[in-house]
C-alpha cells in the first residue's frame, strides 16, 4: 500500500467521483428539465475544479523549475570555483622554480603527489556539495508534495 502513487490515487478518485455523480444524476427519478439543470451545474463545478487544479499544478511546476534552476546554478558555481582553485594549484606547481636560498627544487613526483591529493580533496568536496544540493532539492520537492 505504501508503494501506491498518491497522484494516481487522487486522479482515480476524482474520475470515479465524476462518474458516480453522473450515474446518480442519470438514474435519479427527475424531470428532463431538472436533470439537464443538474448536469449543467455539475459540469460547471467540474470545470471550475479542473481550472483550479490546472492553476495549482502550473504554479507548483513553476516553483519547482525555479528551485531546480537555483540549485543547478549553485552547483555550477561550486564546480567553477573548485575548478579554478585546482587550475591555480596546477599553474603554481608547474611554475615552481628552485629557490635562491639553496633548497632543492621539488621533484615531479612530489608535485604530482601534491596535485593528486589536492584533486582527491576537491573531488570529495564537490561530491559532498552535490549530495547536499540533491538532498535539499529532494526535501523541497517532498515538502511541496505534502502541501
């Protein structure tokens, strides 16, 4: 029962209610004029509810699209920041020269090890940022769905 999609359930309930109401109107012993008036009222009510449902769905969709745009913008900014930091680190490492105080220059292996560890740290940070963004987006979507 927990696997049932609530959206499908609501739509099924709505359609079932409409069919039941129409059946009740058709089977009720009323005059033709009275029956046509009841059908007209029911159709008007259904139109209004459908219009309201459509408006709400459009608003929620717009909100979710805006939220997704914001999150993807934040994600892109994080990736860009971390990429530029890594680029600066690589540029720094490649421009390393022997200091004038007599210390030995770093070997290529040492530089590669440093860059590798920096890259691992940056990858881990990016991964955590993406996970956090996805969790926030999921929580926002669930909040909106529960309203």
